[in-house]
C-alpha cells in the first residue's frame, strides 16, 4: 500500500544510524537481553521519515539463535532503503531459537525486498516472510451448524476492517448458507461421512490450491481433519474450542460443566495438528460463572468467549504476529 511520508526531519540520518546501532547491539556480544522481549520503533520514540511514497512491509522470521542476526537483518533493510517503524524480537533459551517481527517503510516493492532478503534467510536457515501490511489474507472458513463464530468474523471483515479475503465458506451442513449469502460470500456445502471423507478433503485441498488460500479457519467445524490434511496445511489452520479439555470431551460440554459446577469457562484458539485439539495455542480467555448460571446462560457466555478468542487469533494471523515455536507460539502483540 502506498502512503505519503511525512516531511524529512533534520538530523534523521544520525538518528537512523544510532537506531540501527542500538538494535544491532541487542543481539551480539554477551546478549544482555537474554530471553526478554526487546521492542523498538515508534513506541520507543524512534521517528523515521521519507519524502516519497513508500511501501509499508512486515518482515517475520525465526531461526536458530546466534550472535549478529539483528545486525545482518538491519543491514539488509538499509540496503533496500528501508526505515524501521516497529521492531520486536525474542530469543528462547529453551529451544535456542530466535524470533523477530519488523515493520518497515521502503521505496522498494515487496518482491524486491524478498529478493534482497533471500540470501540472508538461507545463510541463517530462517523461516521467513515479507508481506504488505494490511494486505488481505485469502481465507476459507469451515463451519457446521453453529453460526456465532462465522457471524462475528464476517461482521468484522465487513465493518471493522479485519483484513480477510474470504474465498468461501465451506459447511458440512447447509444451515449457515443464508448467513454467508447475507455477507456476499460464496457458500459450498460438502457433506462429510465415513465413506465420503477422503473425497471431501480432496475437494478442500483442490480449492485451496486453485485459489491460493493461505488460511483455513475452523469456526466451530465439527469434523476432524485427517492427519494428511493437518500435515499438508501445517501452521495454516486455526481452530476454536471450549477450554474444558481434557475434561468434558464430546458433545454438550457446557451441559457437562454445569452439572459439575465449574466456576470458570473459556475458549482456546490453536493451530490444528494431527494431535486432536493439542496444537500450538494462539489465544485463550476465561470468564467466571457461578451457581446462578443455568446451562443456557453458560452456553451463551461460552459462545461469546469463543467468538472473541477466535477473532483475536485470526487478527493476529492476518497481521503476521504469530510465529511457531515447536508446539508453542510466539505472538508479538
């Protein structure tokens, strides 16, 4: 996205040099920052100005930890005429991995920046991406019969600028077709039975490939994806479920929770893996309930939490804030 930059500020070049020196020192030498998260940029009072229209890009990366990463990353940013407007980093002493998210303004386009960064990414064995800030993520939303999460995502997309380009809503039942149609989103009904599961998943994967889909959201989709699909779409499928697991498995979890007199209910959004409901956690929330809550009020409160948590996870994904760290995630909020 091209936006006009502010007027050139006096002394900017010296300020930029000092900033790059600061960020470089944060990850070389004796690494005094340890496992703490380091944040620099607009929030730290760093002002970067350009006089010409610029691209607003976000770089994310993870790699084995070693000295000099930030130094070399900022060096490439300088080479593409980039100004850092936000930078967050974290090194995990347990996995010995380094994570970074940087937003930059540059006169170069996204392909030029990717090309410039590729040799460094190969040198450090990075998992990385460069994307335009605010670019809509091509998404499929999968549903069954409950519509609270789908309704919330489509509302946020239309009215609250959630940056999703919803290619289609796929349901294993037709119940939510009118809701998708209300928001002008194509609805595909692909029934799933024991005999048709393989064919249904083949149709899903074919659509993902044909439409260059980046994200699949399971918005209360009550079918289990096969190991093949989970592995093929690793890090690209987000699921939402209640936070009672491993307690109260199966159908009607809120009814089971009410019978046990629980005092907290909540929801968890996570990436999908072959291990059912045990993928890397992205977002969670809990709220209190009491003996005064009926089963129906607990269901209502639980669904409200589910839609909020799923929306938060999808928002972070669309903003390129989530990086996988084994069976965990690093989320740069």
